[in-house]
C-alpha cells in the first residue's frame, strides 16, 4: 500500500514537471548538437559566436533577404509570438543566417532584419562557415545563379535554451495560422528552464 502511494506521488510529480509542446514544435533534445558557430553580426560588423548569446533563448534560422514568401512570413510570425510572450519575448534572439551572401551584403541584411525588430540579428559568413553550420544542423539549401537565380532552403526554426542546448524546432511558421499562443508558451517555458 505504501509502495503504491509512493509510485502515485512519483508519477504525479513527474507529470507536473512535463510540458506539452505545441503541435508545431518538435523536440530535438538529444538529436541536435549544442549551439556553436563563428560568424559576423551585420549590426556591429564584429565576429560573434554562440557564447555571445548565452543567457538568452536563441532561435537559429537560415534564409535570405530576397525570399518572396517563407522568410518574411516566418519572421513576421516570430514578431507576433514575441508580442504574445510579453516581457519574456524581449529576451529571445533570432539569428538569421543568410544562405545567399552574394546578394545579402551586410547593409542589405542589416536593413532586412531591422524591419522585424531588435530581436533579429543578421549573420554572415564565408561559404565554409555557412556550409559547416548548415551541415551541423542538417539544414538543406542551394543557390543556383544560372540560368535563373534560384535559392531554396529548409524553413525550420531551431530553438536553444539559455545554455545553448537544443530544445525543439518550430515548423510551419510560414503558414497563415500558426499556433502563436502555443509557441509563445513553449518559448517562455524554455526561457525559465
């Protein structure tokens, strides 16, 4: 009887600690490496690494400024999520890594990310840095310059906790009706860990 009571209390304690994610958020704990990179912050022109973002919930997204639909919709929906988070939303950083550095000059990338707010930081790197970072997080992208300039890229947003540990990916932020409230709750939860 005592053993059953103990087991019941243990199960209740574990369920109280469990957080159910939004259907758009897929856990990548144990599947994706910690946040690590060396690139250039276009706002400051200085080199940055993952260590510069310790203490913040950090989102990693690969895209390009000439993207006609997926990138602007994703970034716009992130601004909606941060507003829903209230004060906690101000502590989230979005690292927008350009996969098209030929056209995304520092000035172009800086102007583009500033359209979405202070949470957004444009990152540039040389080809080796970009490909290495994309490989690290299994991001697929391609840039074809002839006969037509075409860029394709994965659209997932990677979420890292304040210690740089991977938590989940957000899928489908380029849709018309993403789960703003659920994703805001999940990011707030990650920030409190």
